[in-house]
C-alpha cells in the first residue's frame, strides 16, 4: 500500500510541475519595414502568443514604423501605431489572410 501511495504522489507531483501551454495564434504574421540601409525587409512572427502585446522587434529601437501587415494566423490581429498596444489608432485584420496596404503603419500587434 505504501508503494502505491508513493507512486501516486509522484504522478501527481509530475502533473503539477508540467507548465500549462500558453495559447497561441497558429500561423504567420508578416510585415514590411525599412532597415538601416533604407532597404525594405520582411519581418515575420510565427505562432505568436495570444492576448499579449508584441512590439515589432526589428523597429523597436528606431523611430520608424512597419507597414503592409498580413495576418495568416488563425486569430484576429489588431495592429497599433504605438509600442504598447494602447493607442486609439488601431486596425483589425481578420484571420487567414487579412492584410493592410503600405499606408497601414504599425509598431505593435495583439492577437485574440
């Protein structure tokens, strides 16, 4: 009986230590930006986390914006013109192919 108890305790402890998986938008979110040589580059977020503000990493330290976003994830993407997803200037892109033009500027995005 003692062995069974210890075995069950070990199994319960194992399940308690396994981290919960965070939900993520599956797929890719792409955008364009200008690099330091003023060349257009393509950035991509692969399977980005849901419900978390993501600052566009390639332009985080620059005073420039990304543009022409394309949402090929399975979640709605809301793009913002500021770094922390709090501005009143935002635009929603539908899942699986929603896209914006060169005029749609962004600095951060959140997936729902």
